[in-house]
C-alpha cells in the first residue's frame, strides 16, 4: 500500500469523529477513500504507529487505520 492508492474499508471500524455524525458511532465498513499518508518515520527515525495509514474519505473527513482493515481497489 502506498500514498495515492484508492482503498475500501473491509472490516467494521467504528469512529466518533465523522463530521456528519458528530458524537455518534459511525461504521466505516464499505467506505472508499485515498491513502494520503503512511506513518513509518518521524524526524528521520522509524516509528511503530498503531494506526499507520491515513485515509482521506471526503474533503472534511480523514481517519487513521490499520493496513489489515483496508483493501486496495
């Protein structure tokens, strides 16, 4: 997986920060977006982020996810 790939959420992932559902549980399963970042290093040093893949789903909504929660489309 790399920056620019189109991806789809294949597992049920509940978030509470979706702009259209503030404060409510929202399931991302089936949502499609674009990978805009991968957290593998910070200031030149390697890091082990829990949720390394940053996906942009819409103009106002981004989320950090694990690689095993996504599939490339």
